[in-house]
C-alpha cells in the first residue's frame, strides 16, 4: 500500500513543479501584464498538487 502513496507523492511533486513553471509563463504576458483567469487556474493546480505531495509524504 505504501508504494501507491509513494507513487502519488512523486506525481504530486512533479505536478507541483510543473504547474508552478506553467503558472509563471502563462499568468504573465511579455509586457508584465497579469492575467487573473489563467493565474487562478494554474494557482488551483499548484495548491492541489502540493496537497497531494504532502499527503503522499505523510502516508508513504
């Protein structure tokens, strides 16, 4: 059972890093304009994947 949690932990970490990078590149334009709708979408992805990572660490 802990192998499943370990896999979810790795997936959560990869999702957290990936969604943070995507957030940086999509929430801001080249003119440093902030796009709130895209930021909200990727911000939710960041929080959810971070939570999955933390739960995976706790349960593994």
